[in-house]
C-alpha cells in the first residue's frame, strides 16, 4: 500500500484509448466497497464515457476541469444529503478509493472538485452537473474523478518533500 501512495500522482493527460470493460467493472466494485458512516452508503456513482457528456462536464467550472474532455472515463460521485449528515466525507472516501484502485490497473486519475465551486456567477458547478446528467434532488455532487491511461509521467514525490511538520506527537506543536 505504501508503494501505491508513494507513486500516485494526479494525471490530467490521457491517451486516446478506451478503458476495458473488465477494468471498469473492477473500478465499480472498488467504489462500491467504500466504507461509509453507519453503513448508510449515501453515495451514487455515474460512470460517464460518452465523449459529448465528458466535454460538457469539462466546463463545469472555469478552472481545473478541462482535462475531463480528454479522459475516457469520468466518475461523478454524488451523495444523498437527506440520507446522511456525513455524505461529503463518505463521498470523499469513495473518490480517493477509486483513484487508488485505478493505479494498479495502469490507469491515471485526477479529482475534480464540484461541490462549493461555481460554473459562472449565477450557477453553481453542482447545479450545472445536476442539469447535464439529470441528477434529481436531494442527490448532491461532490466530485468527478477523471480516469484514463496516462499520457504523462510524473515522478513520485520524495520523502524529503513531504511536509513532516504537519504531523504532531500527542499534542499540537510536538
């Protein structure tokens, strides 16, 4: 597991290559195995491989989503805010787990934050995605995970580059 974490990087450039159905099935299984508070499982996942829909999702906010247009797969991670008061946390866990599951399959991934972002000065990114994909209330959108075969290679971060000052012992500041 530590090697997986050491080598994981956000990948925003993808080869023009479809992801095999058996790998998509593994990603689906992995995300459904995500833990949730009290096993409520408030999440819903939309696997998007339609090029036109991915292009529309790629403009869900002014910055940080354009690479979705060239990803072969986008997983829209949603949660039912009425079902759980910690749907955001549960969806965040699912988002990172599917990224971890993608890497050993030879796939790269990158998180697109949707919740609390703006499409424009009048429409929230979340509302835009809900409209594009027909997501009903009370289902909320947390993120979109772009997945595909990497067209870029990033070296792992060195252990020395980690911010060890962020880890404290017993009390803050130690």
